[in-house]
C-alpha cells in the first residue's frame, strides 16, 4: 500500500506571485468560471449541431442549415479562441498560485491528461475542418464531421471531470495511491459528469436562441420554430435536481455541512446557483417546451446571464467544499500535507524557505519580516493583508491574546481552515505582523520575546493538535 504523502515528506518552496488586493483564489476562480462556461458551451454546441444537421438532412427543419452556418461561426470564435486562451491562462495561474497541488495531479494523472489532450486535438481538428470545408461537403459527411467534433468534446469532459472530482473525493486512492482508477472513477465522478453534460446542453441551447434572434432574413415564425427545436435540448434541465442531490449525498459529511448552512458564503452561492437554474428551467420547460412561446434576443441574453450566474455559483461551491484541502486528506489548501504539520511545528514552517521577503526595508524589525514570511507561506493563497478576504478585516477587532489563541487553534475556530503549521516563534511573528498592520504600520515596533508568551503559544498549539478540525455536530465518519 503506497501513500503519496511519503513522496512529499520534504516541504518544497516555490516563488509565489502577489496579486495585491485581489485574493489569489479570486484570480484562478474568476478565470476558471469563465473558462468552464465557455468549455461547456463548446461541448453542448457540438451535440446541438449534430441534432440540427440531422434535422436539415431529413428535411424536418428548412432553416436548420442556415442556423448551423451562423451558429458555428459563433462557436469557433468564442469556444476555440476564447476557450483556448483561458485554458492556457488556467495553467499559467495554477502554477503560480498552487504549484504543489497541480504538480501532484499531473504526477498522478499525466497519462489521463495526455489522453484528454488527444481528444482536444481531435475536437479542434474536426471543428476547423467543418469550419473550412462544410460548404463543400454533402449532408452525410457534414454529420460525420460534427459527430467527431461532439464526441471528442464530450470525451474531453469525460477525462477532465474525473481529475477535478478526484480533488474532493479521492475514493480508494487515498489508501493506495497506486489505485489510479479508484481515484478517477470516484464517488462524485458520475453525478458531476451527468450534471455537467446537461449543463452543456442548456448553455448551448440558450446561446443558440441568442444567435437565432440575430440571424437576418428570417420571419418571426421561422425563428420560433428554430427556438422550439432548441427547447428539446433545454428540457433536459429537469434532470439536474436528480444529479445535484446524488452529488450532495455522496460528498463527505463536513463538505455537505458547508452547503447546508455551515458556511454562509457557500450556502448563499449554492442558493444563487439553484435559484438561477430554477428560473431557467421554469422558462424552458413551461414557457418554451409546454406552451411553445417565442423568446426574443433580450430575454435569451438574460437567460444566458442567469446561466453564467448559476455556473459561477456552482463552481464556487465545488471549490469551497473541499476546504480545508485542495486534495482531500492529502494536501491542505496552503499546499502543506497533513503529515508535514507535526514536523513544521518543531522546526518552523519557513526555516528553510530560501526566498526573501519583498521590500524588507518597509518592515520595522526581523520579527515582523518573519511574520510576513509565515503569512506568505501559510495564508496568502486564500487571504490578503488588507484586500479581499483580508486579515485586517478578519482580525481587526481582536487583541493580541485573541490573535495568538485563535491562530494557534485555527482549525477548531473555523473547521474549513487548515491547522497552523509553524512553531511558537512563528506564531508570535505572525501575530506581530498582523497587529503591526492593524496599528497603521508605525516606523518602530517592539520585538515580542516574552518567554511566558511563547510558552502560552506552545500550550495552545499543543492543545490544538495537528489534525484537522471537525464539527462536533457531525459524527466522525472517516
């Protein structure tokens, strides 16, 4: 039985970028939400185009081919160009913000990721071939090319979904890190795959409604008929509650508690996503599918905006419920493994950090500089000093003893936080760094080296332990 944590026994330090008042999670999260929305549009668009090509070649819809020609240009411009740029941007930001996490995932899934890239190449090849030569092909050849595109796009989702779902529910991989397929086909794999597939179909259908309203030379009745064809795809939204409840049932108990009220932010974003989905579903099923209503461009665009909001809320929740981990039970959100916490409590978390603090001259003494190093290594991936999720805002009303105790017992204060991984000296340095900032960054600042204070810090750290926190209302199930 192999444990991946043994390969990460030594802490590896990386130079990390600072994004000023923007929290690092906001950078990769914002880019990720946009990329996911565009990618899901591309996948659903392939399936929708196969359907409309079939309508065209069977004579069921006289304007289907005209729609295809217009819709595909939008698909290529948005998904191929914007999707490719944001995809590269995701890799670029990942290696800057959390290189250890992305490194572990590449190490474990490099062949599966390579397989996904192969399908992505097929998707791009088939897509550009259709864009360039569709006008010269007969209906059967056009449909074949679109099937290649749609299949490759969905297979890209098939592989990526397993890697993303693995972060929350590694399954049997946690006990045996050679069990690649147990990690890939994990408990949340199928509910998220099916949920995302339906999402792709709905987003593509809403985009198609926008395109249909922008097409020249069509009468209102022609547009209505094309829109009702799109409604056949949108009606699949009725399956979302099934897949959503399935997902909720199989995620870990503490993760589920965040969505069910344990975290105000995650509960709020989950409700935003659910509410937006209900509005879209109600309009699609009742208005378009059952009552066969017409939808104009403004309404279609508004529904697209709601779909983006639902996607953003859902992705925020998916990322958030992993806390305090980026890979459950293997790697904390600050890229420290659970096994490393006890060691770093003894030797210090930044004792071997080779990278100096930027602009050291602005800090009043070496202790505050050390505190800045500790903040950079343990806190900066999720917090800023005085920007988004800033420590000044979170701790501004705390006195020094509250700072010391709350940080020492951080995983019990807020169970979605990882344990503090430094020693008593680093804890005091971080406290002084935060307090110096809260006091307005005076030019001089006394060094805190009272033995009684350091001894109390050690006691609080020992009381907190090195294990993650766990809500008392939950029975420990793992």
